[in-house]
């Protein structure tokens, strides 16, 4: 099967991505959304979870998923005008 590439955002540092990379990140985003919805439900449940720790856990999970997605997409550093490039 021929691999296609998805063009990156028109933002410095973003680059084209393979079908495999896009599929992996879509999968991670779906898992992340399911976990975040579980946390939303927990926040309004009768369980009386500690809101501070719940917020810390949510932030850590969001950071973890973001790190995994960056590991797959491997964004580059952005060039600046003073670098002499465009």
C-alpha cells in the first residue's frame, strides 16, 4: 500500500506526516478524550473526589498525551528571521 503524507499546518516547525503517524495520534486523541470525560464525570459525581488532586491528575494526563503526540509528530524548532533563512 502506498503511503501518503498529510501536509503540516502552515506554522513554522510543523511538517508533513505519514498516514501511520496521523492514525497513531488520532488513536491517542480518542483515548485522551475518553479519559478526560471520565474525569469530568468524576468531578460531578457523589464520590467527593479531592478537586485539587483531580486537577493535578488531569493536567498531568494532558501533558502526557501531548508528549506522546509530539514524540510521534516530531515537530521541529522554528526558524527565526535572524537565522538568515525564510
